[in-house]
């Protein structure tokens, strides 16, 4: 059965369709795998066995009746625990939401259910998706399946680890500054952030609303493309959702890229790049050249400011978004308050962890009167400048490439005392969030310790089909994606 769990989502779906296995059997196998390995990994906050089996049963009933199946029907999926699924606990890995049970489905979740994708559990994350290592979860750490002493990356560390360890073939994550791509690169799988507005954010617990975007994790590019087809589309519940038809990404994966132009981001290829990552990037460039693409160097002169911009804007937005957790409407309420102000203060002090508090304070400061112009307004202006850098770059190349992260997965505990060092992990990923463009991380080799390296590809807004095409062509030239963590 493990052999089947190791296969791609499309292959698993085909096995169900061909009646080699029933959807219920496959879902049970996934749940069994989780029960065997997750004690070591910590990828799941909770399992949603009943919902998963109910969905799987529907798939088998359809097969029995000879009915058509949606593209990924029957394939087990892990849902990041900041997305609502009716009846499940949606905790955002925070004590403040420890006992919060979803009263409604997120739009992305609803689409999974409509497409008969069994959701096996809620995946661990950094508290409120704030972090790069998953060590900010209030409940437990996630361990990297390739080396249990290393971090899986964050904030969607549980989603990435579950797919890399074959607990599930698919997962959803959210990406505000790199939270899908970074853990995908650390865990040796594919992770993709769509154009801002492609996937509805309704029912996703908001972190920084102008940057947040839900996206797919998978072990192959084809699987990720298929999953994005399932979850994307206009939604009237999200005012930033784009009114555009759902596209078919899987049909254009193998288009020829001969003569296409690729820009290597100059600023992301030098400073602080680990030698093994540098080598992998050179080899990626060679791969693209051998496919007939032209590779040139491109400058994004202001990308160096992206972390500074992000930590003003993201914290400002989160300080406002998280104001709703007041101990009154939902979530943790202090047992001991003698007036309303005390109720607010103590509930929040008891419920939020240290990183979340740090961000709320930073954001509140940046928005406070007298500082707004100096920080928030300036950061908004600089966001535009960075976006313009991307627009200019895309006027001369089809896609941009860079490492997903300057280094591979680091040791658990090695950066927890130094928030700045942790923030710097996202130097290569934040730009795509600021510019609202799609970006993907694909496996691009291993370092000398056997830890995975990720290649990041970025393309202009709403060119997901092109992005998947470039990612697929690269993937098919290597067997990195076939190598799995030994667990
Ligand atoms: N690591 C970044 C942060 O801590 C990005 C997180 C994310 O994308 N959700 O904010």
C-alpha cells in the first residue's frame, strides 16, 4: 500500500478510476500512514477521519454507478489548519483558537469537497502563519522528513511535511511571504503561490490580507497544476477575488520552451547564497539552456528592500486583522477578568504566542498617528517600486528564476532566538507577494547533507499556465521529484 501512497496524485486517482483500489481503501491507507509516522513528524494538529471517509465513499459510489469523476477525486489531502472545514477544529496553531470549531467551510475547502477530495486532517503551521520554520506553533514542532533534526520550513510546515512523507499526496497551504514555497523547497516537493485573487481567501484565517494567497502542495508539477484548477475561481465572498474563468493548466504543461527567455535574478544569486544552492542554480540554468531557452541576467534593484517593506505592511495588516480575537466572540476567554478591558487584555495575553505579540506590537506602532507616514505609507510606496521592478523585468523575459531560499533546511532551534535571522530566510520569496505575481518552487537537487534545494520560478500576473509549463519542463529533465524521504 505504501507503494501506492508514494505515487503522484494523478496516478492515485487513476488507480481508483481503474478500480485497482477503492477510494475508501486509499483514504484508510493514508490515515494509517499518518498514525504510523506522524508521531515523529508532528505534521497534523488533528485528523478528520470521518469527513475523509465520507468523501471517499461518495467517490466509490460514483464509480459503482459508472459516473464521471472530477480530476483528483479520491486523493487524500492535508488542509493547513488556518482554513475552515465544518466540524473540524481550526486552530491556526494558536492557543487562542485551540477549541474553535469551524461553523462554515472556506471556499477552497468547499471546492475540495465538491471535487470529492478526501481531507484527512488539519496540518500544523506557525501560529497564525507567522514564521519560517513551523517552530512558532503553540502545540508542537514539525520535523523535516529528510532529517528529523531539521525544520520543515514555514509557515505551512505541516502541509509540506505531510506530502513529502507520503502521508497525503496533496496539501493546501497559504503564502503571505513565502509560506508555501519555502517549506516546499525545504521538504523537496512542489509548492505554488497563485496570482493574488486567483483563489478565494474566504474562510482562510487572515494574516495580511493584501498578501495572503492559498495554493497547492504536491510531489509533481502536474499534481499541483491540477489542484490549482480545483481550488481557483471567482467567489463573491471575497471582494479581492478575480472575476475570471477557471483555466486548464494541465493541458499546456509540456509545451516547448525553445526560444523563450528566462531572467536570473542577479540580486538573489550573490549575497549569502550557500555554495550547494549556487551549484544547483547553475545546473538549473544549464538545464533550461539545453531545452533551448535563452537565459539572461536580470536586475531587480529594489528586491533588497522587500523584507523591510513586508515587515511593515504584514505586521500592520495583522495588527488590524487579529483585533477580532478579543475573548468575546470566539476563541479563548480568560477565566479571570473583572471588567471589559481586563477581559480583552488577559484573553489576548494568554492566547497569543510571543511571535504573534511581537508582530501585533510592530504593526500597531507602524500604524500609530505620527508614525503612519514614516512607516506604513513609505512601505506602500516602496511596494509599488518593487512591483515596478518586476514589471520592467517581465517586459524583456518570460519568467524569472532564483533560489527559493539562499540555504537549505536548518537545524531545529538554531534561529529561534534571533527573529531577524529568521526573517531573512524569506529574502527570495517575499517579492512575489508584494507584486501579487504567481511563483512556484520545484525540487532542484540536494546539498552535501542530502537536504533538498528548491528552484523558484516567477511569472507575470495571471500567467499560471506559463509558470507550470516552465516548472514541468525543468522537472521532467531530472529525477529529483522521484526521490523521496526515507521514513
Ligand atoms: N515567513 C514569513 C513570515 O513569517 C512568511 C509567512 C507566510 O507566508 N505566511 O511572515
